[in-house]
């Protein structure tokens, strides 16, 4: 990886741009709209939420760092967060730093209001053991109180460069849900099976851009490390390969552009650095249907003093 030591330095500020695309799939369904692809209703640009991107990062890290200490994932599929929180207090009890009450009612009350020092020790243990708490932050005040963590790493929503027109496609299923769905025959009569209809909504093609930020000040508070940043940059490039789904079509990584600041407070405003990436539609592509229908240009001339740009992909 180019400039590996630089872009994995947790003491430096990093602003970054992530390019990715989708072909014939739904990159992020909207539950408020029947799981249709998310769109800006005024511009019809496609949207992929920060939560969706963080889920992909979590899943990749969970696979890549499986079983490794300090790389557990807090927000798991069907996970019980209060049970995760309680582990911190059980660990502190094992270390002799506190004694949990024996009775259930007193135990619950203690875990809800553990006191300042106990809560801070629990918070620190959660940061040390869970990658996504250390990097994205977490609110851990539900029932079992481990405090709150403001994460150093944040995304904006991904937004497509051009308007998308979701296609609603009819699909059929030959198997039936219930015997009562069979029309005009018995369950053994093949001619009676008319099948059932369904719908599948896809984006024919969309190229999306998401912006991201790493704060060294917050990273110091959570204990973020160079290894955390290394696996994070790796995840942005490779998480698409372990997240294949028929509903998502074909999603692919198309570029990562990291602006690293010498000064932890920043050497230039993020928006001015991001303006150096230009993405435009090719002249002969009236309707974009592939990545080559776009021209991507990064201007690295006369970068502000103290700024290093690392382009990957």
C-alpha cells in the first residue's frame, strides 16, 4: 500500500473520498418506501446511507480479524447490546476493580447507575475490545450503562453523480407458499401450479461518492491504532467482495482518495481538498451504464503545504 505509514498514522487527520458503483442491483433499500433504492426526491440522485457503509466495514473486519483480540464487533446481526455492555463489568469484577451485587434487583440498579469511575473503566474496556466502538463510536447507556463514545471515523451519505431511475421488474416463483394457493386442482396436479408473482427493484447503473473523515483528537480518546486504520482502508477496498447478494446486483470499489494532514487540526479545509476530484460523464455516454462511461480526474498539483494525497484504485 502506497504511503502506508502515513495513512495509518492515528495521530494525523485524514479526509477521504470513496468511489463505488452498482450495476443491476439495489445498493441500499429504503424501508419507508417498500425497500426501493434510496433517492433524493428532488434530484433523483441515488443515496447510500453511512449506516449501510459502516455495516459493510463491520462485516469485513469481523471476517478478516475473526478471533483476534481488540477486533470484536459490537453491533452484530441479532446481537444483544446490553449483554455486550455487561461483559465490561464482569471483566472489571474479575480484575478485582469492583464487586457486583448478588441480588438481581440491586445488580440491575448498579449496572444502570454504576458511578463515574466504574462507568469510565467500563467505557475504556469497550473501546479496547470492540473495533467499531473504537472507530465509529457508540451510545451504551441502555439498561447497562457503559457511557457514550464519539467515534473518530465518520462517513457522509453516498450520493450518485447522475439521477437514477429504479426499474421495477416482475419475477415469478414456481413454488407456492400455501396449499390454498393452488388454483383448480390438487397439490399433486402439476398443471394446477400457476406459480406466484413478485417484484424486484434495481438501479441499472449508479456511480456513488461518499466523503469521510478521521479525527486524531477523537482517535486518541478511543485508543485508535495504526492497525485499526490499516484494516479500515483495506475494508473500503475489499468489503464489496464479501457482501455479495442477489438483491444488491454487482457492487464494486472504484477509488479511494486519502488527504492526510501534517497538522492534527488540518492544513486545509476538507471541501477544498474534495473539490480536487472531478467526475464527469463521457461525451458519448448519454445514459451511463458502466464505470468507463465516466471520466475521473484527481488534481494533485500545488497541494496545500502539509497535505499528502494517496490515491488507491
